[in-house]
C-alpha cells in the first residue's frame, strides 16, 4: 500500500488483455507509438485494467471494478484475457478486504471494461459484487449509458448498472463531489461526456487516477493523441491541458488504469517537452 498522510491506496490488476492498437491509438501513426508499445503480429498491444483501493477516514473505497466475472469464454479468448491477480475480488482478498467491507465504489464511467465487476450472476439473478457499498457515477454518464447509440451500445451494458439503480444502491452525482476525506471526483470529459477522474490529497501530496482521460501514459503527455473511443476528442484535448497544468503545479502522481508499463507516473518537462516517467 502507498500512503499520503492519513490516506492509503493501492492498484489491483483485474485483467490483462491484448487490444488492437487501432483502439487506443486511433489516428496516431504506428511509427510514433510502436517503439514504446510494440505490437504483435496481429497489431495488438497489451493493456491492463487496474482498479484502485483507497482507505481513508474509516472508509474503504474501490474505484473501477474491471471486467468482472460475467464475461464469456469466447470474448475472453478473443482478447487473450488473463487475470494476474485472479481478478479484483481476489486482489482485494490479498489485501485483507472482503466485498462486504467495501463502503463506496466509484465508477469513472460505465464502459463494460471499467464497471463489469459491479455485478455478478447468482443463479438467475444479477446481484452487486459489493453488497454494502454505495456505488457512484455521474448522472449524465448514467443517462448516456441508459440510452446508447449505434457507436456506444457495444460498450454500455445495462446489467452492469441498471440493477444498482433499481435497488437504490447507485448514487448519481452532478459535477465535482467529495467521496471521503482526501478523495474527490472531478469531471474530466472527452472520453465520454461525463467521464470523471479521482483526486487524492493528503499530507501535502496529490495524485490523480485518470482512468480513460489518458488511457496510456503517452496520452497524458501528448495532447493530440486520442483513442478511437473518445466520443468528444477535442474536449479530451482541452481537458488534458487543464490536468497537465494541475499535475505539474502539484507534482502529482498519475495513476493509470490501462498502461501496461507505467502504473504510477509523474509528468515532467524534458527538453521543452512533456513526458510521463515512472514514479
């Protein structure tokens, strides 16, 4: 576990996949990214799915729930999905946390690879993986997920969030909100219209869990690099500009959900250019 003052946190890898590079890199030429993320013969690069465990103020918080265990074998095979820590729940168990001990779950957005572990199938019913937790996401994100279009319906799956709303376990928030002492959500739009990131602040130190504001570390340092999945890419660019400045001003740690090389980084100036280095 890492610690800032009274706050402790750790990253847990729910899943490791191979993803077609056209997804994370979109219009960025292969010649620019391939040296840092060498693709395989099928143009796939590795990607992780790291959830964040936070302990603060007597609360246990989980940010993101990964793919979860509802995903089928055919889809797992297509993505070459493996589970380095056995999945989120097993990773939590290794850190002494049971699902029923989790107080709050933050979904940065409702794409299936980030919130699939919200629920599980028990018999013929969908149930929350974290039975005593309050789940949180932005109200606009829930609206977009509930009424997907032709582009977004392949990643918004009602079974991951509708049962929680129906049971009253899902809290919809509007804009910036304090989650617990030293932990707050801030809206970081672009990837989705109401994507949110999580800020950690305690003991004079700062960190930001960027989720898909910057899918990979190079996305954070390069404003013009976007994924093919960003619904508002020009908004992503301006949002990254804001949080680049914040990261530099606060010498903040940057926590990455997907990057296979850098899980925790820091943004630095290097010869007049910005780059993320491992921290």
